[in-house]
């Protein structure tokens, strides 16, 4: 069979037998169509050339799997090209999505530090004023438990009172603080 009369099917059959010259002729005949299809899907010329090269490597490696009874060589090759290009688009999108998620996670939003400091200071002053309205016993219990970080039993030991008394003072003190600060229950 001459170079001019060889069909893609015949060339692909020869490629399946390891014929490098047939592969070169096959490449010359269909590479522009493959590159065109891939280029339409990817839009990036460099990536399109890379994917086209991968497709022809796949053709060389898998030519034995081609079955002319199931369709023409051109259809087989173009389907392979389409699938490979779509895979690349999906991989690129997945990579962009992953980068976006990481960027969002690592994004440190600027905020008004002065405003936050002022708000914390105002709240602290409100709590101090409210604490002054508690009885001395309630203030001691609340201070030890919430500011000192002591457990109820440790507060009871420090104040030399039963744990039930500590719990009552804490409950009553927290109710009074809630009322003084205007916090809804």
C-alpha cells in the first residue's frame, strides 16, 4: 500500500504492529485535527500541544486495542483526544478550586484593631461595674471561678465553704451580672 492511498484504519493497524513509519504517516494525517479539537477545549496553545503529544503517545501504546468493527480510526482517535482534553480541563478546574479554598482558608482579613480594643475595654469596664454590684461573697466566688480559672471544688476549698454554697453564690452572682449587663437569658 502506498503512502497516498493508506487510510487511517490501515495506518492504525500497522501502528498496532509497531510500524513507526505508519505512525509518522498517521500523525501527519490527523495531528492537525487532533490539535484543533484539543485547542478548542483548552484554549491554551502550550497545554494543547502537551495534551496532543500525550494523545499520540496513547495511540502508539494502545493501537492494539483499536477495533475497526466498532468504528473508524478517526472516530477512535478524536474520542480519545476529546476525553483527554476534558480530563485536562477538569484537572485544571480542580486545581484552581483547591487553590481558591486554600487561599480563602489562609486569607487573613484586615480588621480594625483599634475599634476592637476599644470595644473590649468598654465591655471590660461594664463587667467591672456590674461586679461591684454583687455581694462580696458572690464577687469572690465569681472572681475565683471565672477569672482565676478554679473549679467549684477548688473555690470551696479556697473560701473554706461547702461546694453547694459556692455553686449557689456563683449561680446568684451570674444571674445578677446577667441582669446588670442586660444580657438576655
